[in-house]
C-alpha cells in the first residue's frame, strides 16, 4: 500500500506532527505497445484469439484519418476481470522504451488450455512448445504458450490452486 506523509499543522495535526495519508489504487492496467499503426489489428486479434472485449478507444485529438501518423492512440480491452491498454509504438509515442513486446509475458487462466491455445493459433498466434504439466511447468500447473503476431508471449494456464498450510 502506498502512503503519503505530510508535515505540520496544515496537514491536520494540531501538534505539528506528520500525518500519514493512505493512497488506494483502484486498478492496474498494463500498457502493451504494438508495432506502428497496428493497434486496430492487435485488438481484432485479441478479440478473436482470447475473447477480449473492447472497452474504450482513444484517438489523437489533433490528427485526422488521412494523416501518416496514427489517428488511434490506444484501446482498452478487457480479458476476464482485467484490463489492458493496447497502444501504438510510433516515433512520437510516450512509450518508456521503444521495443515491442520486450520483457512481458501475460498469463491467462482457463480450465481448457488446449481449446484456448487452438483458438489463439487459429487467430494467428504461434504455439511455443507443447503444453507442459507438473513440477516442470510454471507454478506447478498445466501451461501452454503462444506468441501473438505482435511479439507478445501469452502463457495459458490452469487456475492456481489454493495453497493450504498443513502443520505436522
């Protein structure tokens, strides 16, 4: 949990002691950058491959559809109960790094891994290896991996098991 510390009587403490204010976050929305001018294609892929739902679309306030630079800035999609922003990686992008799909793996949970991998492959993803299971797999679950046409790796896993501490 994040906290903010303010000093002095203006902060609400008559004795001048520091008062701690709690900051609450309402969501985490990862931002995924795709190759220049391919946001719409990527969103269509995520809808087809993973059943994503488009929540919001943001266009550039000063660009017109006939300009070279992209009109579309980002699209918010929903996968399950999570949201992801899909954004264009252009020269004037606000992306902190200019590499597409670097250092990110998204994990999707489902009971039917085979069907999910097949659906993603039919939509244009490439399966990465076989579905693994047991101790060698991530988090001791069944896992399949696909790489989407934009370079992003998606792990498709069975839901995490509840950990139960048993004392001997």
